[in-house]
């Protein structure tokens, strides 16, 4: 029988991969944008494959050539 290994990542590891704060990663999880599991009262764990999917989606939403990009006053044309 084959054994399947699923690598899990902590909030800190995900934050480091994305260049964001741990608070941002927790917010993505709480809002349901990034699938994760609660591990204790405040900690989250994330499946590495799910995180990679989320990163691809997140980065494409920031890519101006795909219609994404910065939001707010700096993105307005003058």
C-alpha cells in the first residue's frame, strides 16, 4: 500500500513564502480565502499544495497584465 505524505506549513512559514505578515495569513484563513485548519486556539496549519495554489491565485490577482494591480489612489490615472 502506498503512503501519502502531506506537508503542512505553519502560519509563519506561509507568511515567509508570501512576503506577508502572519496577521495577513491568518486573515486570509479566517475569511476563507486560504484553506487551513485550526491547531489550538490561535494557530493554523496549511497544506503545502493548497498554499501553492493560493499563491498562484493571489499573484495573478496582483498582475496588471491579468487585470490586477495595486488598489487605491496610486492606481488611478491622472
